[in-house]
C-alpha cells in the first residue's frame, strides 16, 4: 500500500487548546507536537480529560480557544472548525463500534464506499491480510473474539488511509493474557505502515510497551510530555512520579547539601527541589526511592522492620516501617517466589545508593 507507506514531514500540532463543557473547564492550555509516524500515549487518572482531548482532535467536540493543525491543514483555529469527515482522521472507540448487521468485509469497506468497487475490493483484501483476518471476511462481529473485533475496527479505520489514527482505550477489552503480544504486534504494524497515532489509556505499562511519546495528564492539563524513558528518568513533579509509580516515597528534609531521612543523612549535591518555586531549609519534601537504588541487609544496627509481605509479579513486596515507627517504606525484591529473603518482623538495615536523588515538593 504505497500511500500508507508514504511518510509526510508534516506534524500534528496542538497549541493553547482550551475546552469547556457545561461551564466547566475540561482542557486547559494543551500544547504538544507529534511527528509523522510517531505513537503518542495519553495517560492519566479517570476524568483528567484524555478522551475529551481525543474527541476534540477528531472534531466531535468544539474548543473555546487554541489551534489544531493536522498534516499541515488547520483543523481548528479561532475562525474555523473543520468538520470531522474532512480532517483525515481515523477513530477507534473503546467498544470498537462495529456494525453488528455487517460482515467483517462490509465493516472494513464502510469508510471507502465512494471508491470504485474494484479498488474497494483490493483495499479490503489488503486490510484482511495486514490484520491477520484472512478467512474471517464473511463473519459477523458477534462471531469474533475481542482481539479479532479490535483488528476489524483498526482495519476499518486505516482503510481510508487517514493522516492520523485515534484510539480510545484500545486494549481495555482484551484479555490480559493476550494484551502484551497484541500490543507488540500492532506496534510493529503501525511502524510498518508509518501510521501516526494517539491512544488513550489509564495503564502506564501500555504506554511503555506501545508508545514512542507519552503525555501525563491531570485535571485537564499536560503535566509532562516526552518519551517514556525521558519521563521515567526525570519526572517533572511529584504527581507525575506518583502516578507512574516509579518508586517508593520517603519523607526527607533538605538542608544545604545534606538530605536527611529515616534512613540517615545523604550528601545532596543538587539542592533544587523539583516541583517547587522555592523552599526553605528544613521543609519536609518527598524523596523518590527507585527499586534499583535500595540496598537492604540483615544487621545488628537496623533502621527498618518488616511489617507486611505480599507477593509481587516477579518476587516479593516488602512493607517496612522505621524502628521508631515514624516512617513507612515499600520495597520490592525481584526473584523467584521460593527465594523469599526476609521474614515478617525481621529487622533490616536499609540504605539508598547515591545519585541521582530525586526530591519533590508536594
């Protein structure tokens, strides 16, 4: 499919976008750019505006301010709102919205009905082959599995060769056992066809697997935009790091170049507290402790006690409390389940490997 394989130098640009519904500000000053062929994951808690942003880009919701440019064409500006069908955007809804009375073949052909019959037939066959649906063309949606229904929805959406593909919670209805493999398979397909896509999810792991870029949203704003690796390495503030569950939190104080917590004193070269305009010496902040920064051993001079143990996906999750019972800490030990290292009420000496110390103001 030569047209699908063509990469445009044009971008999706969203600038100063504001959306108000029923008198309530839903999106505020949204700005980002997406290069052709990139996949963006919108992630954040329920009600933060992810789906509203998707629907505004698609043209289903009107904005109160800002601009959207798709493939070099203004979709929204203060003087004009381009109709959804003229935006060259494909949309896949959370429930797939397949027509139950149409076969797989007819569903895929729905958006290309204006093409000559011979071209329709060729395009549908291409979609069936690309999405591994060959042999399912005469089946109806109720005769398909959830994963197969999703493939039909994607085939229908990309058959008209849109410039941009929008997906709302595309993996939420897929069995967890199949989700990872399906994500990897679809990502490979999107890259093969050089599809530019935005998808909504509340699951950070889906973003890490499927996306090139991610936008972490909260209360109608984008808190941080970048690659998953960039954001995990340098979260912009406490809310980003906390939502992505990048580690455990430990209350601390910063005094000059010294950082003090229940685990002792640590030399702290960078006195800037992230997410704060300015802080006084001695203020209580939160130290982000990532799993690879923790060292814990049995020792006579212990500073933590094991108060609860739970089974994690790849090992054990230990809930600790400082000996003086002032500070809780949760840490994970990766490994096979039969190798539990520590027992309930066992006392441990826990230390933090230096650099980088990520300290946040709440």
